[in-house]
C-alpha cells in the first residue's frame, strides 16, 4: 500500500506559517523565503504544494473565508433555540472573544490585498455578501413588515459595528466597550420597529 498523500498536511503547515508571517510582517513582508523559514521547509517545497506567491495568497483567502463560513454554520446549528435577533447578536458579539489579534491582522491584510487583486476582492466581497444576506434574513424574520432592503442596510450596519469593534481587540479595551458596541448594534436593530426611520440600502 502506498504512503498517504501529504498534500493536506503540508498545505496546512504552509498556510499556518503564512498566517504567522502576515501577522508579524504584514502581507508585503511575508516573502516565500520568510514563509519557508517559518514553516521549516525549503522554498521549493512551498511551490510544490501550494504554488507561487499569488497562489499562496489565494489559498490563504480561501482558507480564512472558509473558516468564517464554518463558524457561522456551526453557530446556526447550535442556536436554533434562540430568537432571530439573539442568533444575530450572539454570533457577532459573543460573550467570549473568538478572534485573536493574529487572525484579525490576517483578515485586515487580505482586505488590503483586495485593492490589488480582483480575485481576492471577489472572494472577500462574496463572504461579506453572504454575511449581510444572513443578517437580513434574520432581521426580516424578526420584522416581517420591513422591506428586505432596509433589513440589509441595518444588517450591514450591525456587521460594521462588529468589525470595527473587533479591529480594536489589540487595545484590550475591556468589557464595557464590548457592551457599548453590542448596545449600539441593538439600537440599530430596534430602529426597524419604526421602518420610516430605519436606514435603506438602495
């Protein structure tokens, strides 16, 4: 019997090293040489398993987006007993922080890389679109009389509050800021009880 393929294992090791390099040196500073050194491999091994640097960045984007998609799917599978608003808020503003400073730096680096890469930008925008659609579905379920475009606007606003708050994680601001961000998001959600005053994404 032949040896099992090492592709999945080696690819994971390379991407782990890439994430650590991006968090430490930024996307531009994460050369193939730096990634190979971090992974404890020769540069030729990186190219064999993942490809050139552009392919490596695309693989990282796919991995990060896939991780967030799975986190959302897992959350929804475990949150069926909650109301739609509770499902939204417990995912975006969990009691314990899910993202690390390193993972946030990697996400921010990928967003920045979108300016130079149509493929990365398309992937990242697709993820945001799915997240906004999910939030709009929950808000529409909670406020069935409100037009979907307004639910999308408020959903995007709530997600934006979440992202902005998470971007400040390295400052270790403490629980009062977490509560403030969640309260601001809830105030925006409750604006849908008066649709004439709610934001409208056209």
